[in-house]
C-alpha cells in the first residue's frame, strides 16, 4: 500500500478548506439576503406601504398607474392626501375637514370649512359632484371629511356610500410619488 505524498495531502487539505469556506460564505450570503428581504417586506407593509393609484378621482395630483408611498402612523392635517381602508380596498383622498368642523359646498364647487372658503390650488376644476348629504355638514368625532381632487368623478365623503373616514381606518399619509420616475415628487 502506497501512501499519498505530502504535496497531495496538502492539495487535498486546501481543496477541503476552500470547499468549507465557500459553503460558509454561500450560507452567510443567502441568510443575509433573506434577512434583508424580510426586513424590507416588514417596512413596506408596516411603515411605508407602497400603493398603485387606480382610477381618476385624484387627477391631476395623482394619475391612474402612479405608484406612491405612504407613511403609516404619520400625523396628517387638513389638505394632506391620505390612504384609507374602505370595503376591503384602499382609497386615496384629500383631508378637507376633521372632527367638529362644519363643511359646506356651493353649486360652483367652492368648499367652505367653518364658514371660510377653502383655498385649493391643487384642483384643476371645481365641481359640486355626487353629493347626497345635507349641507352644511358637521364632521363627527373621530372622523375626517375627505374628497378627491377630481371633484366631478370622485365618490367621497360627500356621498353616504363612503361617508366620513374613521381615524383608525387611515393607513397613512401619502408623501411621495415614486413612479413614473419622470414624475417623482413630494405630494402636497
């Protein structure tokens, strides 16, 4: 029986060490990628939901097919665009008034909150829209009066089908449009 030479043993040892090192690096890389993917998924679902706009109720601020990012748990105020749950869907509208405020809308589509006309530079045209509530209307406690920016087509708090949105149904404040890239901008 012949024993392998020292060079052959050394070569075999190096090959085994390389194989073990390669396996450790591969396992470490796969584990790191899984952790990063899981963290990204959690952030996207819990903190920064990414949403795609469908429909025209927010034109010209947001168009059909735009992709936006919301900030969950963010403080929002009158004039902010928010995402909220409605009948297993997510709708996106603008906060017009909050709890206790009085809302009135005239035939030309001018919106009054607590008797003062609301300045709305984000609108391309005003419209009375689909309204079946009795005006003036007081926003109930814990609720928000929301409207789409394309008032002629938007179904929103002016209609009892949607009504005022409860604070706990608001997913978050829309703060940036990320797609299409040519339209990347902060949402105001």
